[in-house]
């Protein structure tokens, strides 16, 4: 196993899975140093080619409680505080956009509360598995705020306008089981089995051909971008993969087993 230590988080890597463990007590609150540390993790991963899945999890009971209240308080009362608050949201947007744009598959393991910026972090991932009793939501409207780190956009794309309006406009917080029933997370499992289930999902994805995973992820993204022709991109990706030796070996082996 190899990885590294970063401020407020720890990176481990094995068998194609890079596991990023969030460990900033007490609730993995997001501040400027946390954002910088996460960027350094992504920089380090970008220099490596030995991983196909980034698995985010927490070493604490809370997955991520969102923006750091101490930093938020100091900005709120400072001269120029409005500009500082907006800049902080923009910094979170940049990190989450970078996470979303990774060609590798990303998985969020939500073992505890994922609220506000914490859920926005999870929404930037491709896959989400939650404990059935985890608390999940974007409650910013209760404070007179907007989920400004990408929450209104990603939740609406994921769940549709009607459901996003229900959840955001009343600041609704759901348990993991209810979030799974509404499609906000793909799986919800009992807390005791969460770590094993998340590890199994990560391992299953990491065992697939990385070139195919990247192509599939890109084509899925094209479906939500009116500027892209997803059907054409499927054909282009198919041509590239059919020409790949790794794909040709897999397809040939599959066809050989299916011969009658």
C-alpha cells in the first residue's frame, strides 16, 4: 500500500483504488487549508497512473458538515466580508468541479452527516453509498442562503427540478435510506456493513478496464451537455476501444466462451 499524509486527510492506495480518508475533527469542516490540501491530493494523484477509483470516506462519525463555522464567522464580520464569503464559495466550486471532471471514477462513502458543502462534495462524485441512518441534505435556505458550492446545479441535474425544489426550498434533511429511494445516493446499507459495501463497490469498478471506464464516464457526461453530441461520442469511443489490444483480447475471450 502507498499513499501519503496531507493536512486533514490521508491518502491510501491499493489494487487500483485510491482511498482518501477525511480526518479533520470534529466534523470534517471545510476551510481554506482543507481545500488546499484536497487540491494537493488531486495533484499527487494526477502524477500517477496506478488507480482507477477515488474512494472518499471519513474517519469520523460525520462524513462532512460543510463550511467551517469559525472561518465563516470571521469572514462574516470582517470588512469586505461579503466578497470573502462569495470567494470562499467560489473556491469550493472550483475544487468540486475539478473532482467531478476527473476521468477516473469517484465514490463517496457517506457514513454520517453530509450536509451543505458536505453533500455538495458527495454530489461531485459519480457514485454515492450511504448508511441508512446518515443525514443528507442542503439546508442552506434555513440560514437565508443558497447552496452555493454547486448544490443547486448538481442536485437539479441529478434529481430533476421538482425534487431539487422540494429538498432545497424547504431545507429538507433526509436519512440515507430515503435519499436512496429518491435516487440521491445509489445505495443505502446498514451502518455496520457500510465500509465493506463501499470497498466492494470500489473493487468491482477498479477491476474493469480503465480505458472503458474513462470512455463510459465521458459519454455519460455528454448526455447532460447540450453542446456535445453524446451519440457521436459513443461511436468515437467505440472505435477507439475496438482498436485497443486490451479490449480486443477481452472481446475475443468473451466470444470464445460463448461459442456453441
